[in-house]
C-alpha cells in the first residue's frame, strides 16, 4: 500500500508541478492540463489495484460508481460544463481513500 500511496501523491502533484513551470514558459500550462489525463489514468489504475487488495472497502465502490457516472455524463452531455467539477472532486476523494487505507495498513503493521 505504501507504493500505491506514493504513486498517488506523484499523480496528484504532477499537474501542479508542471503548472509552476508556467512561470518561466506559458507552454507548460498546456502540459499541466494534459498531465491531468495522466493523473486520472493513474488513479483509475490505482483504484483497480486497491480493489484487488481491499475488496470490501465501500469507498472504492463509491469512487468507481462516481467515475463511471462522470464518463456517462460526458457521453450524454458533451457540452455541459457543469460536470467539470467532478474530476477534481474525484481526485481528492480518491486521494483520501488511498491515504486512509495506507494509514490503516500502517497502523495494523505496527502491532
């Protein structure tokens, strides 16, 4: 779980790190936006791995349902800008799930 946690931190901070380089060259802002797709892909992959390790975790099911709902809404309403709040919310929610699972496993291994 430690590696999943670290990869998740990398995935979440990647767009912000690239965006800070936009101070020197504005082209990096485009790369920061594109890197959010990498973040989403990594988080979905990490969710699948987390499912394998923690099949009874309810929050992973909620995250998966919301992710599928987001893609369905994008398909059904492609020009609706109201659904653009979902990816950052999903990233924060998934980050908290992974952090909680990591702390739970770390606490279990201490005893």
